C-alpha cells in the first residue's frame, strides 16, 4: 500500500504546485492614449483590486488610465496571429486574472501573441469601444516590431468584453473619436472575433441593442460564439440568429450547462471543449498557419495576380509535405475574392499519379471569373506574353449540398445532376528541368484560370467511361480518348476527388462543377481554331488568339 500512497501524495503536490504557479508578467505595457482619453468614465484611479466579492479569481476596478499589456509567444513558437483579449466585469470591474492573464497564457501556448486590454471601468460600453479601437490601431502600428501578422489580428471578449467586441465589429469603418496619432490611421477591424458568454447585448424588453443590430452586414469578420445554456444565453442566441440573417459567417457553440465566467480554465463538462473548438475554427480560417505557409502563400498570390509563374514550394520549403501544400493553397484561394463555383482534379491517369508519387488525384478550386459558357464564334484572347495549354475534360454538376465522405462510386454518381463537356485552359509557364512536383501544383492551385463549359447532359444518357472525345486544331486531330483513361474509371475518380475535397474541409454546393482531370494529351495552346467533339452529344469550338 505504500507505493499508491506515495503516488497519491506526489500527485497532490504536483496539482498544488500547478495550481499556485504564477502567471508571467507582460513583456511590455503601453499607455493606451497619448494624452487625455476621449469618452466618459466614472473611474478616478488609481486602479485597485476588488475586495469583498466571493469570486474564485481576482478583479480590478477604478481603472482611469487604460493600458495595453503585451504577451508575446516565443519567437520560435510564434505563428504570427495576434489577439486582443478583453475581459468582462459588467463594465464596473475587470475580470483581469482569469479572463485576461490566464487567457493570454493559453493563447501563447498555442502560438498566438496576446494583448490584454485594461479598459476604463466603471464606464459605459461605448467608452470600452473607444479603448478597443485604439488598442487595435496600436497593435497594427507595432506589428513589425512585435513580429505579428497585421492581417491576422483578432479579438476575444468575455462577458461584458463580448459586448465591447460587438460594438467593435459593427463600428470598424473608422474611429468614434478624433485621431490622436498615426496609430489611429490603422484599421481597427478585427480579422476574426470571438465572444465567449457575451452579456449586455440586449436592450430592455428584449432584442439586440439598436447600435449593434443596425450595423450587422456581410462585411463583418468571421465570428465565434460560445455560451452555456444555463447562463444568460439569450444574448448569444439572439445575436447568432441576427448574424445568420445578415449573412455573417459564424460558428456558434451552445453547451447544455457550464454557468457563467469559466474563462480559459479547465471544465469537466462539454463546455470545456470551447478552446479546442475555437482553435479548430481559427485553423480553418488560416490563422493557425505556420510562418512558411503564410510567407509562401503571399508570394504565390502576388505571382498569380500578376500572371507570373508561381514560386516553387519545393524550392522555397524543401521539407514541406502535401498537407503543407494544401495549407498554402487555402491561403492563396482566400486571397481571391471571386466566388467559388467548383473544383478540379488533376493527375487522374495512373501514369500521372505514378510520375507525381501520389495515390489519388490532386485538387484545386475554380472561380466564377474563370468560367466561360460555350457559345457560337467564341474567341479566347490571351494577354501579352500569356501562355496556355488546352485540355479536354468531363465535368459533373452537383445536385445537392454535402460535406461528408462518400462511401461508394454509385453514391458519387447519384449526387450528379448533370454531366458537362469542358475545355480547360490553364496557364503555362516555363519550368525548371526537374520532374513535376505535386506540392508545387497544389500550392499554386494547379494553374486553373479559364474553362469553357458546354451544355448539360442528363447523367443517365451517357456513359462517361466510354464517351469518345477528340480534339483538333485547324482541322488536324490532336488526340482521341475516352473517359476511361482516368484511374479506376470516371465515377471512381469523381468519388476520390469529392472525398479529397471534403477531407480538406470544403463544402460541396448544389450547382458546383467538378472537373475530373485532363483526358488525352495536354496540348500547347497554339493560336488557331479548336474543335472538341464529345461523341455525338456536344461539340465545343473556339478560336484561341
């Protein structure tokens, strides 16, 4: 019995030490305002610790001189994302310990630099808005010094801090005070925002406060909400419904119990998953990407926007794997504001997969501005110096929304509303003599710029595997093939592409078109008159100039 007792004693000691370990001091503290602060406040200072309130954490009050406390993640762990942390306290106090310091400690542990706002209390929420706007500008103006990404600056507010956040995201077009210095020329709009058990959002009699409700619109940043049902969750419920109506991208977690004020502390029930949910949400938005993904994504984006060859991921980041390449692709795709209208596969043929060292097709995203509906006398104009290739493909128009794994080829076929013949015209750039690299193709979104779509055909009226396809230029046949050149056949290839897309977090929408890879040879886009025959069902003709 001695060994279990010894283990128990050691465990108690470890837990005691862990519970009493002090949180580190800020790396830097900035006075928020260069002179007198705008707005109204009932604080006279100096700030003091709240006494006589039964709380398992300490609070501050009488904060007359607001400050911004800087908690930087170690450089070798810093991913570049930064968050303005705004504790609650009912605008009378500041829950500085568990909704400020402890939150900063947790954010630092996942690679995010934190900035705790000690805003003025007691004061109205509008004064908190002014302090938050000022803080966002200060962080962005010092981003290079602190080595954080000014385009990956978010907000997280707890309780009354959530109300300040709601004011901030709905009043981010400018400043609600006269500019004090250059920091106020920076944007105060968060790139993402999280409100954890927010309060103070509702006016008397119910309904969101007018100053918030009247400014909800699709330009707001992505929002994250978490609340316990046994708390005043009507604040989050009403806000979430209003955000849905305003088409603001929102993730909302409502837990059946958890009470109020849990901050970043461990929770035994389901509400304890909110931090993991928040981290996964940030990851889906690209805010957990490591620095190489951010840097290379920016380089590729600039190159593609200028119609230049994308830098090779394999050369810029030799140790990158295919998952890293898809992370870069997601950053590139997010940088383009065009509407997504579908996806494409590449490396459909067995020989192509062997050459690329992959066991399934690669995938990329198609944009609205790249789609060309076939019409008579179609002419494709190239920009000066632009080089293209010509590919014959089969496209599949989806008939339903879904985001889940498809277990059989038959299920993939059943999800198709129409089959369409397609000519794809990807850009072509002189490349190095080294073999093709799947990572480079993926990171650059596989070069799909324009694609010509023929008339839709009912899926049960054609067998895509045996569909004869030919391409000619100026009357000379360039290639002849069938859909069966895809590894495993067309329906299997389609299923592989769809499952690859949903594993990456894409949601397939009704009407999306899926291109299943080049069939036949990839032809250099020499000027001339092209004609692609898809059996007796459709002919796509166009002139390439």
